[in-house]
C-alpha cells in the first residue's frame, strides 16, 4: 500500500524545502500532501505561493501514515496558535506514526508537548528534529520508518489480550 504523508505548513513556510521534500517523497513512491489550516494557497517566506492540497479539517490525521512539519519561522508561529494544527500533530504522535520536524517546525513539536524520548528514556526512533545540515539523513531514516509504518514503542498502556 502507498504511504500518505502530511506535510504540515502555514504562511511563511520555506517553499524550497517543502518542494524538495515533496519531490523526494513522490520519487520514493509515497503520496505527499501539503496540509494547512485553510484551503487555498500559502504565501512562502520568499513571497512565492504554494498550493495547499487539503485543509486540516478536510484531511484529519487518521488519513495519513506519517507527518512532516515544514520549516519556516512564521509558519511555525502560525501553526502554534492553531488548536487544530496542534491536535493534528498530537494525533500523529499518539497513533505511533513517524514524525519529522524541520528547522523552526521543531517548535511546533515542543508546543504540542511531544516528548523527545520514549517513556522509558530511550530515544524515539520514529521522531526526528532536523535542520538544514541533517535533513538528508533524517529524511532517509524517515522514509525507512515509513516503510515499516508505526512505532508501537510509544504505546504507554498495556495491551489487553
């Protein structure tokens, strides 16, 4: 089955980074979707426009297999003020899906309260915080995790048999 990846962004997003990630995911056989609080277009940090594929409301977190939070200081600030965006991030995490935050997008993970480690203190191998220098390596690991789908090590409640 083809993996659907939400690329969450707001106005002020770093367009070049989004386009590169989108193309990389497409080439890997995934189905990336640019997700934003509202439909229409995003005005990027460079003044360019990006077409939004779907709004958070129309495309809830359950529709996606993974999440990438795009870079951009203004984008992150906008999303941090949006309750639906914060909930979208929390749901992706709670459902044990791979999550990658790029640059300023890391701030959204912090605001959403996502822990940096698993409950037992071990690193979460399906959660990445990347900057420009580490993005290629993080994206490669993200795609590998995407193939495996979910990280059930995040589950905090005992499984009832």
